[in-house]
């Protein structure tokens, strides 16, 4: 008996004789796909940028918290005194040391010149805000590496820095923690920057000093509190808490430069 075996014919080549061929994209279809991708990227980029800025703000607060922990250890060793923000002719004559260190001839930074450094586990990172990285500003005092972009409230905590005198004309000493009536409100460090015009050209510099709203009754027209986190400034208060602040109402604020004050008076944030 014969058996019929079905023949196996060859499959048609793509695009030949109606067999399942693939059609190439037309130019119009390709342009539509590219446009859709561009629209999606445009929608996603602001969200990605906001997430990045949020991470930077969080890191900034963490760095301020590190300074707060170091400050607490300094208090324990030095009878609750706050650190000196400024020391002239130290570690050698002709050089000045700030809370972050000093600048050596040539522009390099010597962190060890500051006694505060021994209380910090980090090196330069603790003194910086990642929202204002190196290269985004003109460094103070000819430094060729990062010093700090946090300002120290020397006006209140280290009056000799400003040659402040009391009502009797006597030099005011550095403050102790017990001298602060509202430690949860007084700024120790905060995001800072300064604008000025060398040769008539406005530039942004970092600022070692967190300047007050007024100097002995004279209004300060060049604030250094820098609201670099989308209109908010991060600050460390005397109770060692790091928080974000806005301008609090009627305080002076320059939206173009993001500088201003938290509150309209020295008290309670800049002096007590």
C-alpha cells in the first residue's frame, strides 16, 4: 500500500510572493517616534533635576550636621565656648586662620591650622555644600582649592572677629553655649555667598562670614546668607540641628542673586 507524504515546500522569501515580509519605517514614522522620545525626555528631565537637587540639599544638611557634632565635642573640651572664626597671625606671622584652616603661599589650603579640624572626621567635604561646587564661584583670598561655602556667625559667636564692644566700650569676648538664650534659633553656620563688583563686574564668591541683618543699627545691604536650594538656605543652629529656612516674610531678598536674610532683624537667628 502506498503512503502519501506531504511535500515540504520552501518558505517564501521576505517580501516575495506575499510571505510575511517586514516593512521599513518611513521617514515620517521615524520623525514621529523621535518627537515622542523628545517629549518624554522633556517631561522627565525636570523631575530628574529636582531629584538631583534634593539629594544635594540632603548632603548639605549632612555636612552641616557633621560640623554640629564637631562643635559639640569642642564645647566639651573648651568650657562650652564656640570656636574662633578668625585668628590673625596664626599659625605664622602674616597668615590668617579661619574655622576651616588657612591659605598657604601659592593658594593651597592648610586645614590643620584650624584647631576645629581635630573634631571632624571629614576633611574639606564637611565645609562644603554640593549645590555650590568648586568652579561655580570665584574663591576668596586667592585659594586654588575649596575652603568653605558655609559662613560662620562670628558677629554673634566670635565678637573679637568684628572688634565688637559692649555698651561700656569694652571688647566683647567669644560666646559660650550658656550665653545663648534660644539655641534652637541662633545660626552657627549657614549656606553663604557674596556678590561684589571688582572692576565693575559682578562676581559670586564664597563667604567665610555669615553677616547679620544690621551692624550696630546700620542696615547691611550686602547679605551673605545664600538661598541656593530653590529659595531656601540650610543652616546649623546652636542646638546642633541642621534645617532649611526661607526668608521668613519681609526680610531682604534678592531673587536674582539668591542672597538675603532669614527674618528682618538680627534676633533671633543672627544675634542673641
